[in-house]
């Protein structure tokens, strides 16, 4: 497949594998979120993907950010291009591994969360659900689905109350935008002592949410 990635095989394999794709944040790579795989449901095939844009001195990004703007703004053309790359990657991963196309999940952190939510709104038929950790909702072309198009999808928003990189109010705004589309299938969990990062509690919350989605499928 055309994007660098690392794969963790399911610890409890089945005939139709549920798939979890991990999308890292800016300045990281495909190894950053990979250790989380051990915390998730053993039925999941976990694939962690590297973003396409190399940064100096290290790491990768899904899109460039204009840090001179207030607030900083992502490059919309690069955001759309990366979103389309992830969509293609999901389709190829499902085909390559024989994964269940009705049980595909994304878990993204920061920029990866932006990508995850963007893909959900642009191509809801590809996804069963999204865990968006420490991210926000971007307004991009081609992502205005109707509620019926999202009827089989769910979203979990996770955020630290002390996040100084992506303020928690952006997660609350994302919830407000998604609630009319998803109803009770979108949830927001704020962790009072957490900054811009994951914690044992946030990972456990994501793991429980994913397991529940597999259980009801």
C-alpha cells in the first residue's frame, strides 16, 4: 500500500476482521500511537499510518499549518488531499486484509483527529466510527452529509481540559456541530487533568467505546 504503515494482527482473529486505523498528530509518525494497540479489543486488526508530509528536523504532518494566523490555520488543499489519501488507504487495507468493510474505525490524535472527522463527513460509507482525541472539526469542501448518510456511524470525542494546543472549546464546538447529524451517537468526554496528550483513562475510554461498537455489530 502507498502510505507507510505498521500493522498489529488481531490477538483473537476472526473470519471478518474489524479494522482500526490510527492517525498520528503533527511531528510524529506511524510508531507514535502503535503501542495503544495492546489496549484495544483483541479482535481488531490495527494499522497505524504515517502522514505524507515530512517535517524538519523529524516527524510528519497531514497538512501544513500557518502559525502566523490567529488562531493557526491548516492548509485546506493539503487537508483535502490527505483526507482523500486516507480514504484510499482504508479501501485498500480492507481489500488487502479481507477486513469487514462494515466494521472500520479510525482513531486520530490532534491532526489525525481532524483527518478522521473530515473523512467521516466526506465518506461516511467507509466508516463505522471515529475516536477523535484532542482534535477539532475542520470546515472543508465535500463534507456535508445528511443525517441518513451517517445513520450507521458513531463518534467519540476525547479531550483534555488543560489542552493549550487545541483548546477544549473546539471539541465542544465539534460536538455541537455533530449532534444534529448523529444525535446520541456522538459523545464528548473531557478529562479535567489532561493536556494535549493521551492518558491511561482516555485510552481506556476509547477501548471501551470500540469494544461496545464491536459488540453491538
